[in-house]
C-alpha cells in the first residue's frame, strides 16, 4: 500500500498544470484527493492535508516538514534520507533502486506488475510521488 501511495504522489508531481486542482483517483475511479494549483493537498472530503511548496519542501497540515522532492526526482524524508525517485520517463523506484511502477503521460499509474492502481490526469508526476511516499491519502 505504501508503494502505491508513492507512485501516486510521483504522478501528481510530473504532470501538473497551474490554474486548477488536479484530482487523484484509485483503480475504481474513486477520488482520493487533489492537488491545488498552489500545491495544497486535500483529501476526498476537501480537508487540507498539507502542501508541496515550489522549492520542493513538503509540509503536513501542522506545518511540520515531512521531506523534499528534488528537481531530479529524488524524494527525501525529514531526516534527508533518500526514499526513492521518479524519473523523467515516469518510472518510480524505491531507495534500493527497485522498480515500483510507472506513471504514464496520460496520468495512468501502474504497479510493478503493470496493474492499473489509479490515475492522476493533469497532475505533476513528482507531486503524485510525494503523496504516496508521505501517505497523504
């Protein structure tokens, strides 16, 4: 489950567009949450969970620093430990460089067995990964 969330977070981050909220959905098309144009993360009930800042800092709703997403797609926790990466082609890998899944250009999120586990259409892939790694949903 944790890896699925990571993949979803990565998806949010690479496909994002400014101007409107981008919705994240599971494999049954149920809304899990959304990322607003300013990086605010909300759950399916529209409750604010945290925020992904332009500099890559990730904070929860209590303004506690959860970690960072670097420009190269590396995701780090609050102690600067590497959790994983998302590459420019949408491949998501864990800390041991094991492939967890992919986020395609159309927003489809697939696990390592190529099973569709969700969608993040219009969501920045890096944001999607962050949501997963830090269990926002």
